[in-house]
C-alpha cells in the first residue's frame, strides 16, 4: 500500500551538503561504478556530522599530529572524510577513532594511500562499523604520515564546528575557533533508483517527459524520514501539483525488498545537465540529520553533446 505525502517544512538551513572549495575550485571526491544500462547506481555518502567549507589553512602533518572532536547523532559510522593535500611524493595516512579525547582508547583505525598531487576530500573506510554512543564525544586522530607527506585543511568560517574542537598534539587547549574540514557517516550503494525516465535522460530530456526516482531504505537510512523538500536530481527538485503545490511523492517499495522507500516525481523543467557531463548529482536530507550525497552515471558514461536546460521554459 502506497501512502501519499503532504508535509510542509521550513527551508533547510543546514550546511552539511556544501561542497568543499579548495583554492576557489570546487572539489568533488566521490567515486562511482559504471553499469551497462542507462543509469548506474554507485556509492552514496550518508553524512551524520561534518564541517565542510572554504579552506583557511593547510597544516603540515609531518610536524604535528592533529585531531578533531565530533559528537555523533547516530549509533555508528563506517567512514570519515578529510580534506587533504599532497605534493609530488604522495602519502600513506592512518586515522584512528578514539573515545573522548585525543588520548582516549582507540575504537577504530583506517589506512589510506593518498596519490601524489592530490587536493580534495579523502575517504577513510573502516573494516566494520564503529559503534558510537549518540551525544558522546569522540575524536578523529590524524596520525603523522606513515610515509611521504600530507597537509590537512582547517577553517574557522561561521564559527567552526559547534559539536567538537580541533586539537594539536602537545597542546592542552583547542585551537581557537578552527576545525578540520571533515565528515563522518556511512557509505552505502544503491541508495537511489530511477523508476522511470532513463530513456529521456539518455536522449535529451524535455519538459513534458516524466522522471521518477526512489530513495531507498537500507540498514542505515529510513527513506520515510527523507524530507521531500530537500531532494535534488540534476539541480531539479520534486514536482508540485494542485493549487496548494503539493509535492508529488509517495511511500512505496521501489526495489521489492519489503522496506518502505520514498518515490518522487522530479520537476524536469528544472533539470540542468551540463555539456560533457558523465553524471548528475543527487542530494537529499532526512529530518533526523542524515545528509545524502552522491551521483548517478549518465547513459553508460557517454558524454552529453549539449547543455540540457529546461529553465525558463
């Protein structure tokens, strides 16, 4: 049984979905898999805590050990993302999740090879989910590079991250209002499913085409808690209908797994796909503070030959 949705929510003011701006260039560091059919389902980031903004400082990790406190609202995580930079030699980095402070017990460790000349968000994935106590303090402990050299980004824009502080090993007090640029949360595949409209996307979508997507529930995400107002597919929001502008979403089982999913019609008049694009961004947010970040590969990875924009039609 499908249940229609008619909810009025205030405009979302959270900033977890802001893209990191490195040296005034937008860096999007999410990798996705290709499939043989029109839209490929890749990894999505389900973000609980984070501080993502413009970079104010780069810190040489060869000299100091940095740490960032955070306060989770969820009961576990399996990934951390950090804004890092390397020179021509690259680096091998290791981070730890600690209870409490930088000197607390280690409850999770992840190692990552950072390629030479890299600047962007680096994803550290843990072998298994790390149990956390929501509302308690934990620390991302960024060790000195195991080899090579690397730099971590911090910022104090907007007063910094309010649920934790950045520490430097050897200093007993936090570093003013600065915080590392970071995110914590989960990595999950197949969060979005295209219900209809794949052919239109691959052939050049027009304003009378229909495009429906489903945001799928999984072991972390309850799709019935996703705010329809926040859903964006290729810059387009959810279609509205009627005098009251009711959002065209409903609850249904979009992938036949027995879990309730959020199925929405996208307003194709707002769709914008840039020339040469291989994928489109898909974002959303739940009422209980999980940010959904990812994208979908277009048409087997074939470039679009023109800018497709229905704005103003």
